[in-house]
C-alpha cells in the first residue's frame, strides 16, 4: 500500500467540500483536454453543470472516459536554516477519480443537482426558485467513479 492514502471518509469529505476541480476528457485525436469546473458530489457521483455546447461536451459524447481531480494545498514545509530549495515540501490533500461521464437528460434530476450547486456555492440564494428556462438550457455531466484514490502529506 502506498504511503499517505486518504481514507474513504476523507475522500468523500474533500469531494463534498472542495471549491473546484479539474475535469479531463479526451479530444478527437485522443489528447487530454483539462478544464477547471465547479461541481457537486451527490450520492457518490460528481456533477458538473455548464453550457450545452463546447469541447468538453463534444468529448464526452464521443468518449465517456474521464478523469477528475480535486486538491487542497496547505503550507510550505521547510526550516529557517534550509540548505536547499529541494528541502521544501507542501502539506496537501488530493483526490483523483477515473470514471465515465454521461449527460443528464432528466429535467427533474437536473433541477435537483442545480439546487445542490446553489446550496454549495451561493446558499443565500437557495430559497429562490430555479427558472425553468435555465434548467432546460443547462447541461449536466454525471461522472460515475470507477477508480477513486486520495493522498495527503501531513
């Protein structure tokens, strides 16, 4: 077993609380395409909302394999008498997910996930209703993790 593995509980906590993540898809020639995104983690799945067109949507429609990463960087670790820049380390937590993505088509499901997005990022607006037009014209990506690993450095 590798050193400094996050527990399943710590992985879930980071996925539930990280402010943003990076979604990696594969473009038409198989090259990685990585983009920062806002997301929510609900029922052990990752949901990303956005425009209904664009490269990430095209890539997922062509090839559902994705990777998703979140991390929390902490402090730099080094002593005042450090003799080399190579003696610096960083505290961190990170999660890497490999899985498959689909576009959510069910309007009620999209509405529920968009409500979760609002509660996470702008909870003061959670009491307001979601305009139907916004729900219909928002894409929702659902990532089902196949492999999910987490690491930390104390």
